[in-house]
C-alpha cells in the first residue's frame, strides 16, 4: 500500500488500469466540485443536516457536526432509527434528482476508465450517473449486513457494463444502510465472520488484482479490516490516494487514457 506515489508505483498503477487488472474502492471523502470550483463532501453535508435537526428538535449539540457516523448514532439514540432512515433516504433522493445537472470532473474521469468493477462505501449515485453519461450500463448491487447470505453476484462486470457494488448498503433499501458507528461495527463483524459473507465471486475478483483506494484516509481503521477480509494478495500492490496527483503525473495520466471508453 502506498500513500506517496513513486515513479515505478505510478507506472504499476497505470499498467494495471490499462490491463483491467485494477479495482477501485471508493470512499466518502472523494469530494465533488461545485460550480464555483469549491470542493463539496456529500457525507459532511448530510451530517450537518442531521446535526441541525438534532439541535432544533432536541436541543442537542453535536460535538463534531461533520462526523457522519457519530452524528447519525446520536440522531438514532435521541430520536429513532425510523426517523434516521427517512432523513437519510430523503437526502440522497433529493441529490439523485439533481444528478442531471451534475458534471463533476473527478467522477467523470473515473467513469471513463476501463474498470469492470467498482466497490464503494458511498450511498449516493454519482458514480452510476457518470458511468451512464459515458454510455456505459452499470449493474448496481449492494451488501446487506443484516440480510440473507448472497452466494454470488450472479453477473460479473465488463468495461461497458461494470458492476457497482455498494458495500454499505443502499438508501433505496434503508435497512441495509451502514450509517451509524454501531452499524459500522456490525458491518465489520458480519464481513469478517462471513455472516452474511460478501459474494464469493466478488471476493475472488480481488485475487491477483491491484486495488486503488480513493476517498479513504489511512487512519480509517475499518479500511484495514476490509483489506484483511478481502484477503488481498501481498504480491500485488494496493494504492491509497488521499490527494490529487501532482501536475506532472496528471499530464502522464491524461496522455495515456485520453479518449478511452
């Protein structure tokens, strides 16, 4: 795993993307761009909205209104899981209705690359929207940490019809959402104990592949547990990119993948 990309590491990453031997795992800290060029974190926006409701309804002040899992846990404790589910679903439905207006360069470029599988812990539909904008037909599936065992994905992805797998559930299936701190602990317990396990063919897809983590911090303890659960080969490199590559690498990347679909 590398946070500081050296030349040879960068070339390994580019080669693995070009040969369809790379799987992106996308986290909530991959920011979007507003029209004015400012960065926008959707998870933080949701967290702030929930914190405002807590303050208005219960006069409870969240210590960190930007920390979604902790604010969600407080919201559930002070109000109810049903109300939390309604607010989260409503937030992402409103965002989904505005997607036709979204032209985000980060997600646009990500969707244009030759990936057959995207794994995400996000709950929004930004990725699916931009894949469709690229003329692709994503197959969207999600994990339910409290649900029944799903043995297989039933359909593997291709570059033109990639699988988008939502690890933390779907807002369209509120009981599957991993949103609070307790949810995350239950999710990790379920994944590690395989009760229910991740689809076996999804796990098999990670064997021998390079993995590109985007929108995660190296301090995210659940990322380390996920790495263990996926049983990634130590012979293959994994990458965590917390920041945009420097201009020199951006130029190389653009030259190599410009026009690819």
